C-alpha cells in the first residue's frame, strides 16, 4: 500500500452533498459512502477531522429572504450542521471506527462541547472528530469554520470536497473552455474572486499557511485518493 501523504487532515463537506439526488435532507446511501471512505483513511492511520455544512437542511441567508433576522437564521443553520455532524459520526461508528461529534456551543448530552485539547487528544488516539455548530457565531461560514479548526488542530491540509473536480478560471458548466488549475495560490484565489471558499476563509488559510486540496467527492474513493495526495484536483498553496 502506498504511504499516505498527510498525517492529519481536515475534511470539509458541504451539507448539500449529503442530500444526494434527494435535494434535501440526508440521503442514506450518500451518508454510508462518505462514512466508509472516512473509515478507510482512518484505518490507514490518517487522523481525520471533519467540518460539515448545513445547506441540505437550512441556510442562514435563506432565512433573511423570509423575514428572519440574519443572526437567528445563522443560528438555525448552525443547528443544521449539528444534525449533519451527528449523522456522520454515527455512520462512521457503524463502520467500525470510533467517532465523536463536537459542537461549538454547549449542547451536552447531544454532543461534546468543542475544545482544542480534547479534539487533539481524540485525533491522536485514532478517533474521527466531526465539528458541528460552525464557530458558534453568526456571519461566519462553515468554510471559515474549516479554516479555523484546521489551524487549531494543526491539520496538514484541508481536503475541500466539492461536486466539481478542482478550481477553474471560469464556470465549466457555462464555459466549455474553462481551464482547471493543478496548483494555485490563496492570493490568486482572492485576487480573481474564484469560487473556492469565501474570502474570510481563504485569507485565514493564507495567513496561517494552511494548504487546501479541492477535489470531486462524487467519484467513489476520491476521499482516500485525496488523502493519499493523488493528483485528482487542485492544490492551493502559497
């Protein structure tokens, strides 16, 4: 077996990806597939932290269009990420690897309250840690959560799982001549406004020297390939 490129990774999953073809909620087949792939790399000795969005259930910005304040809407979105985190941790446990959900705000006994030292200790003993609840404050995306948690736990890389196979200079769904980058810098991402993550998250990654690997999660086995450092997407490094 090839040696893994990374020792500790932060896997960023979108909430929408969990819904699969259903378009809403959690698709059981998608959840099981993701859990199996996470389990596989954890059994290889790679320490895995996971940040998941909540867009398959609720988005804070959606609420503002319905008359809900942004603060309340974002709080609802953070709760949606907790639902997803619980589902992922439960599915990973069912696959034979210990996993635990940690939340940014106190929700015991639903999930353990997040603390850096507790998260690191769990990772070091081989547990998968799934971070829910965003950073616990409104106006920040789960991209920013991923950047912050990656910095806090000392992750080697953020594995940014998308429904597209990398970063392009334009939307490949619109422009058939769109060019995919094999490598690019955080500064270029910000300069050209490329839709990889929001500017706050990209700046945080740049300033803290956190590499990002963007890849297509819809292809079975790609989470393992990304963790092994295979060239299946776009590597972002300053």
